[in-house]
């Protein structure tokens, strides 16, 4: 069962995400909502969450990882779906994420490829966006998006629906 991240969990989550080669920026920021799952021995086995845009319309799905020995059992899909549903419940109308390696995984959840410019326009203050802009990594990333509300025809910041 996924539980909300507590301040005491941040060091374990940092190590967990480092091992998964995921971005660590803003893990303890108030705008980032994260959940973790531990096994019976207390070790992290999964994490996931999102960061909302200032207007609450967009959610950057992030920090989604599953321990290696738990992969291939549906834990990743369940964790990602949990984070996406929490973003939807928070009022976001579109979910976004960066993923260079896991496109097919995210496509299984309905994500489609988009541009990093669109993602950055929707979530300019997100910790990952600011980090990737500052380090020049934004151009090397791959962006994905998913509408969260059926029939939502309002354009996104880049003029796409």
C-alpha cells in the first residue's frame, strides 16, 4: 500500500531514486506530492507522485520507481496509475512527464509523446523543468502527456489540445 511521503522518508527515497537514476530535485518541496511503499522489513519497494503547476491545471508525474525485484508484476503500473489518479483528484486536467527510457511503459497508461517545450510551458516552475533548463538537459529529455479530463478541449499553453 502506498503511503504519503513523510519527512523522515526523504533520505530513503533519495537513495532509492538515485539507484533508479531518477531526478532528485524538489523531493521535499511542498508542491511535490509523493507516496512510497515499503516491504515488511521497511525497505522501499515503490514510489511515485506528481508536482502541480501554479494554476493546478497541470501535473508533472515524477519519482515513479519500483525496486528491481518487484518489476514485471504490475507494481509499476499500479504505482503510476495511483499517482495519475491523485493528480486527477487534485484537479489537474493534464499529466506530463519526462522519460527517455520508459516510453512504452507510459504509453500503456495512455501517454503520448510531446515536446519538452510544451511541457516546460505548462509547468515552468516545476523543479525538474527548472533543473533541466539550468543544466542544459531539457533538450536531451523526452516529454509525454496525458489528458486527465474527458472532453477537455481547452488549449494547453503551447496551443495544443
